[in-house]
C-alpha cells in the first residue's frame, strides 16, 4: 500500500529526525513517519500554549509534510478501499492542522493528533507475520 524504502528514508531526513532508517523495513518506516507526525503535532500544541507562533507554524508545517507524504505514498490500486479511507483521513488531518495553525485552535490540533494516534495504533497492531509490504502490498 505504501511506496519504497528510499522515499521514506529521504522524507525522514528532510524533517530532521535523527534516527537510522536505512535498515528499517517498510512497515517500520511508516511507523516512524506516523510517530514523527504525532511528535510534531504535540510540539505545535506546546508552542501554541506558549504563544510561540514561529515554532507552532514550523511544527505544523513539518507534520503536514509527513502526512502529505504518507498520503502520496498510498497505492490506491493495491490498497483499494483501505487506501481510499486512509487518504481521506490524511486529508482531513491536514485540514485540521491548517485550521489549527490559521486560527490558533488547540481543538483542531487535538483532532489531528487523535486521528494520527489512532492510525499509528492500528498500524502498530498489525501482527508481525502480516507486516511484509510486498511492492504495493496490503496494510
């Protein structure tokens, strides 16, 4: 359902995560991206509470970039309805992040974080034997 290892590794480098992803399998890379998005949303929430507009905007921009990458990496042909549903969730998360940024709305950031945490939890609950992503494999 997701793209190549190289795409994920490059995205992770771009957002400045200091974790070795070179040897990670595709499932782990998606898990790292999901965790990274959640981390940045939490950073944005904290920055909003401190009235640190610059840090809030930077964290939200990074979270949107990660979520956009996850959305863009979905293989809709192989993933079918699951990929379509994930894409809709990712798009909604980006909308809520944008609203949170524009309106300094902590509820919008919380909505985005809750959805990303649910996706992260579901992703990490996939049994090990089903975690092999074959080319354009299933979730």
